C-alpha cells in the first residue's frame, strides 16, 4: 500500500542524495583547486556553498513538516531522524570543502613548498567515504557503513602523518614556508573532518537499519574486527 | 538485522517482555465463538500500576481478550474459553471463583459512555449502595474522591444532583471512569474510551489515565496509534487472534522487532 508518507520520504531521500552528489563534487573541486593551483575552481566551490546551505535548510524544513503532519513511527521515524542528521553532516562536509578552497586560494599565491602526496590521497579517501556512506544509506547496507567507519581511522593516521612531516617546515623560521605548512596542515584537518562527518552518516545508517545508536562505540567496531 | 531477516511467521511464539510485577497473567488462553476460534494460545502478563495498550486491526481479538479479564464474555452463550486468567494470583475462571467480587476488582469503561439515567451522585454511589453501603458521609467521600481522580470534580461539584445525562460526552466518559474507580478496583479495563470524543475531551481523559496509573493498573484497547504511543507504558500488538509482539511502548514505536508489527504501527496494513 503506497502511503502519502512514502511520497514525502521518497522525495526527501531524492533531495538528500542530490545534495550528497553536489557535496562530493565540491570536495573534488576544492582539492583540484589546490593541486592544480586553480583559483577559478576555488570560486566555484565557494559559490556552490551557498546553494548547499539553502538546500540543507529546505530539507530540514521538509523533515520537520513530515514529523508534524505525518507523525511517522518505527522505521519511518528512524528514517526521518537519520535524514535530519545526514543532512546536517552533508552541509558540514561542504563547509569543509569551502574551507579547503579558501586555503587553496592563499596557497596558490605562494611558490609550491613541495609536491602534494598525502593530501590528494586523503582527498580520494574522503570522497570515497562520502559516497560509500550515502550508498550505504540508500541500500540500507550496514556492512558498507561499518567499512566507512573503519576508514576514519586511516584518515586520522594520515592527518597525523602530514602534521609530522610539515612540522619540520615549521621549524625553518622562514615566514612564507611556515605559512604554507600551516595552511597545508589545516587542509589535512579539513579532510579529516570530512571523514568524521562521513563516519557520522555511516553511524546513522546503522541506526536506521538496526535501531541501535552506535555513536561513541568505535572500540566495539575494532573489537568486532579482531 | 536487515529487513529481509525480520520474522513474519505467526506460528512463532510471541515476543513478550520480562514483566517484573504482573497483576494479570494470561496463560495459554484460547477462546471460541461457537466453531470459530477468536483467540489462540495467548500468553501475556500485565504489569501492575502501568498502562498497557492493546492494538491491532479490527477483529484481531484485542477487545475479546480485554473482556476475558473480567469475564464479560460469560454473558455470550456460544463462547467457550480454555486456559487460565489470573488476577492477583487467583484464577478467575477457577471453580468457585466469585464473579461479583471480580467485577469489583476489575472496573470497565466502554467505548460509548453509559451513565445511568440518574443524578451524577447516584451514578457514583450505585456500586456501593448495591454492596450495602448507605452511610452518607462515606458515600460523600467516595463521590468526591472518585470525581477528583477522574478530573471531573471542579466541573460538577455544584450540581451533583443534576442528571448525569446533562453532561457533555467527554464529561460523561470521565463520570464512567469515576464510577469505575468508586468501588476501588485494582485493574481498570478501557475499551476505546476516547473514540467518540473530540481532541480536547480526549486530552482530558488521557491526562486522567496518566494520573490513575499511580493507583490502578490500566489496560486499554485503542485504534488510535498515537494515543497508544502517548499514554501507554507497554503495547501489545495482536493479529488474527494471536499476540504477535509486546514491548515497552517507546521500543514498539521506534524499533519493533517484527516486520508485522512495524507494518501495522507505520500504517502499511491494518
């Protein structure tokens, strides 16, 4: 039986996924603006950020309307609750992409300190996490969601590695070198935050499917692995 | 658990919670209307001083089960009952069990308010008068206490001798609740008590139920899913004469264990 509620939920899911694709693209373009030293791409990401903000508000408003008017329960309730949170995380991810674009614009004014290796690696992982988290949401795939949660550890490790590597530049005392090193450390931090938000989305998928809140339970996930 | 793994089989044993302090225990209950079986192997416990909601589509047996708890089905000739219903550890279908005392122990409120065509006061003391109580002070006290408990006192205290039929529908229903309370039962059964009331009157009754559970155990049949989720502590879902799943209400409406329950509470069938 097709319920009115199903139409609302399908529409919301569609909007959320469209927004998800736009956010993925923002990450891609933000990192590209850095790697290819392309200020125009940085502008594109920043402008796109405003659209995502509007989108987020529209989706949240619709979720709240569905709660008020349709009073969903059980799986429907978990779906709406998950969408509200995923919506928020996607918007935060996009903010991080905008931050990266802004750092890129500053970095592009300076001679390149060193070829970028780990940051593009992190960027690939970050995009993959967002995509996999959303795929897990669409397909209600807990296994894939847990995979995303585990990659988050790799992201943390890469961020620490980048920090250690750039620490040597910080000690040179040359102001332009120090500036660049700090900006790159910040970029790694933004990418790592994208991983965190993707991991949140994955946790919401587990809640959606199983009704269990697994936030703050990373240890359990690792224990399950061994 | 993925959706596909959710059990759908009605032959499986019902999922029921661990009840620490049951006041009503139903064991292996089967009920037949003539040849037709209406209840199948019901095993459930009703916790004391809690509100338990019975939900399920029409014809699922929830009202029939409710009526088993005060032997109202006895009045129907073709009904045959097997199994045990214990209230306070007494088998109410046991030989020699006093049905009159049962009616006193288990009050009932029906879908349509049914005040007697008497004054408000006489409606409330009717049960006590039948039991031989005629002391005015005693009756006065019961009237005030039960009207207070049903949140009706302030509205009717100046017209206790007016006909109960002059009250509004919502007030009449609260009068029936007060009348049920007047004889101090331990369990109050309610069969869709709000289905004929507007939202304001429904809200008043729901508040009353919330207050009453401090002293009484309430079992309520309702078709209104939001009502079940608002007022009950436990919810039991019935389908085709079987208890399918019973759980704490918050659990039932966020994460039911069985797909059948999920489909019913989310309005996919029923």
